[in-house]
C-alpha cells in the first residue's frame, strides 16, 4: 500500500507539471505519503525487533 502511495505521488507530481493544482493539495499529499512511509517503517522495525526477541528466548 505504501509503495503504491509513493508511486502515485510521483505520478501526481508529473501531472501537476502539465495541469497545475493548488499547493495546498500537493502539501496534503506529501503529508499523507510521508506519514504512511513513517508508519510503514515503524511497523517493519517492530516486526523485526519482535522476531529477534523471540529468537533470543529460544
């Protein structure tokens, strides 16, 4: 899901070079994608940390 958002953002930015949109929409899209990226990274790290802890207990 996160990768799809990032690709969509790039496509959105390309399209805005042809059809300008409000800077407010662009900023909102950046915030949504940045938040999704941070949450995805945190989830990824949480899963791996949990796996490392479980393996150390064995």
